């Protein structure tokens, strides 16, 4: 018998993406909805999630549960506690959505649910020990250990982007300075590009921007793809810092595979190549341990909603997650 359908929600600061997923059919997506997040307002955002769930459940009435992934700290009871880049605090969004839709709701960190999606149906399929680093504007993480998500004592594990690697370094949205995500993510590409622009007005990314202060990470990445040497060196530095951090995590967690997702995947080997080299150099006793591949995520922006739906189906509807 086919398993139950479930709804997965990726709740971000700019958009709310909803999917209807069939976990028993390799996470097949059978329905979609997408709306803008309403002005970062908690109450309006919760109502918008309700709207998306109702829309999808109306089109797929056999949907039996809802999973929500949100960027920030999510407590063991599903309360969204804090997000370094979101204004919501202590928001019981799961309870609100459940009360308004009549469906059971699971809430988890967005990187956790993305990690689960890649583990179950994507680049980590077939492994038992995997961690995902989502490298976009910042860095998030999700850890699968012995086939289970590692959430920690309070549900707050895997905030890997906020390990301090450069004391006194760039200010982070979490309030600390020198967090890993400030030197090895899209923010670092933005910052390094703007810092390099005054000394390299001939660089392609500066010409594409039109002015040094208008340089952005995507422009640096585009210039690197076209072979601009300054842009290539920026991505190499960010890749190196990424690989060094991944090596520290591998020393701690001993995974079978490391999956890297997020916007950095668009830069491909311009970042992942230097990351793999730095990883090999920084990993303890690399010549004496099994190889740990670093691979690109394959599910793109769908990973989080698919993973959230699968987790919700497993908890509430007898799914196979």
C-alpha cells in the first residue's frame, strides 16, 4: 500500500515554499505552492503558512501531516526560539498551524530537514552517517548519525555556522564575531569582493557592478566563472576556509560522506575544489582513515520541504522516514 502524503513547508525570510510529498515513492513531489513571506511579521507569516497548507491540503486531501523547516533555533517542543537573520522570537508556529488546519505539525531547523531530505532521497542516500553543510548567505548544518537526525539535548544541535574560527573577526548576525559563516559563505564572498574592489578596478566583477560599493557575491561568482583572476582568488580563499571547517567537523563526527548544499553549489569546483584540497590538508591522520567524500547536494531548494514532509509523515502518519 502507498504511504500517506505529507506537506512540507520551507519557511524563509522572503518566501514560503510548500510541497506535497509522497515519502513512500522516493519523496516524489505531487503538489507545489509558493508565496512571499509577509514583511517578516510573525503573526502574518504564521497566517501565510496556514494559507499554503490549506491550499495544498485542499488539492490533496489525503495529506496527513505537515512538516515545517525554519532558519533558526527550534526547541525540542517545536517552538521557534531565535533566528540570527529573522526577527521572530519564541514563536509556537507549529501549534498555530495545527490549530488552524487540523493537521499534526512538526517544526525543525531548516538545515536539519534539508539534511534529512538529502539523506533519504538525495546525495546522502545509502549512508548511515552524513552531515550536510548548507552554504549560502550563511552556513547551516544538519547531522545524521546512525540513521537518525542528531538534535542534541534541547533540539539545538548542528549550528555549525556559529563556531568561532576567527576571534575578533567580522560581526555575525548571532552577535558574536568571527563565526565560520562570516569567512566561508556568501557573506564572505560579498565582503572580500567589496574589500578587493578599490585596489582592482579592472576586475570583471567591479565592472559588472559599476562601482566598488555595489559589488555582490553573485557578481564575484559570475566573474570567476569567466576566469577573472581576482574573483577566482576570492572563491579560492572562501573554499579554503570552508574546507578547513569541514575537516574540523569530520574529525568530530567521522561521517561517511559530507554533503554541501546552498548557493555555493552554483560556484561548483571554484569553491568545492579548494575546499576539498584544504579538507585533505587539515583532516587528522588523513592517510590512515577511510576517504570522506565531499559531494554537492542534488535536491536543490526542494530538500528542506521534502525532508520536513518525510519527517512529519514518519512521526504522525506511519511513514517510512
